[in-house]
């Protein structure tokens, strides 16, 4: 991978759905909170949510933090994640 400064991150459909959900939430949210929002929106992932979150965190689009009251930690979109969405999905 080169350091051209440009984001060339390819996301799966599942990862994109999760990133979009996190972009609408202004605070860190736990794993099961994400599950609930997916269910509310009638979204089905083709990969496991944990796998999607791990991949998004690995490329810096999502931040994972251990959080009190959240057995599996909490997630939030990063500035890089917001920037990626605005570049890839301009409104």
C-alpha cells in the first residue's frame, strides 16, 4: 500500500450499512444497539456484524472503546469514516 494520502478503502455492502448507521448516531453505541438499529431498518448483513465492525475499525473508519455498561464495548464513527462517506456517497 502506498501513502498517496487518498483513501482507497473498499467496503462490503454489510460494512457500508454499519458505517451509515454509525454516521447517524452522535454518541458511542454498543454492539447490541447496532443490532437493534439494523433490525429497525430491516437491514440484513451478509457478513457477521462483529466481522464488519472489526474491518471498519482496522481501517480507521470506526473507533472501538471498552465502555462501562457495554459488555462488548462501544463503537463510533471516526472523522475518517465521516470523510470516507462524504467522498464515496455525496449527498
